[in-house]
């Protein structure tokens, strides 16, 4: 996004994964917006202090795509720095702030790879 804050997810990937019955691996990408603004074709400088956090897979088989989207959103948002988390009145944020989804998908299960 232009300000680096998490926005509502598009439905397509969740619809496709639910129909195919494949798992989704939530990813939190931290601080990339500073180096790759939405208006840039290439990064404006070599990206530094960027973290990529891979979270536990989310099952989609037999589940509604909106339910899966909400679960993935609640997993991704705590993995982001507060400057990238959406505004509290934004749809979907409240779930993450109230504890989000429990279990393997919690932010403690993620690992930084870069």
C-alpha cells in the first residue's frame, strides 16, 4: 500500500486455494514499503532491515474463502511492526488485536528468513 499499512486482502487467492483444497502459507513482510513504494518500478535503494516471516500453513479444504481470509489476516498482522498494522477501525484488525487465531498460526510460530 502507499503508506505501508496492511489493507484488506483480495478474494481471488483464497477462492482458488479453497477450491483446489491446498494450504495457504501466511507471510508477513516487514519494512519493504520503505524501499519499494507503490509508485516505483524498482527499489529506490538496497533494502535493509527487511524481515520476511513465514507462518504456519492454514488449511483451506472445505472452508469458505472469507473465513480463510479472516484467519490469514489475523495471523499476518501481529507479525508486522506496529507502523504497518492497520488502523483499529479497519475491518479485520479487531480480530488480531483481541488475540487473533490461536494455535500454530500465532506469530510465535513464524521465523525470520531474511
